[in-house]
């Protein structure tokens, strides 16, 4: 007995052979799941909805006195949306010392004082994560994880 998903962007099947398989959602939409044995075949339509379509990465520019989303240009408050398991990278573009300091709840690990380079955080739990620069509290942002 063999199994196949006609749209791997929506669902995959594993294992590909045997009497029992697991279909795993990969995105929103529909896919025919086809089972065949010898000359016989049958299929079922699988519909997947509610899968996050948020990106897995986001970038934030850290400037003189601002955080700015690279995706949508929001600034002070920079707002980015990523999928669970996604990563945000803050990149310093000036030699001014800033922090990326988590505020509120839920929280994430903070950067400490940084004046160049990057700081990255992987977000494994859904929620809205607020942050600011503890040196310049008017610099703010939020990462929405869904």
C-alpha cells in the first residue's frame, strides 16, 4: 500500500507505505491524499486551515534613537509578526549604545548594552512580546508570535 499527498505545500504523509500513515499539515488549503494497492486506488480530500502564514524571520534596524521594522517600516513602536519558532534579528546601524530589553509578559532574554553587530532571539511560544531600549525608553517595539 502506498500513500501520496497531491499538494505537499498543504500536507505531507509519512510513511509513504504501509497500512497506517500520518498526514501532517504544511500550510492552508486542500490536498488529495491518495492510497493505492496494486491496481486499486482511492483518495480523500484533506482541508487544512488555521496554519500560521507568518514569516519565520524578521529584522529590526537599531538606529540613533529608533527601532524600525525592516518588513513594514513601523518605528517606535516597531511591530513585527512571526510564526512560532521564528527568529528576530536586531541590527545596529550606528555606533550608539542601545539595549533590546524585554518588558511585560511574556518575556525573552535581553541583549545587554550593544553598540554594533546583531542580537537574535528565537520565539518558541505564541504571544505578544514588548521591548524597549533601557537607555532610551522612547525606543520601543513589539514582536507578535502566532
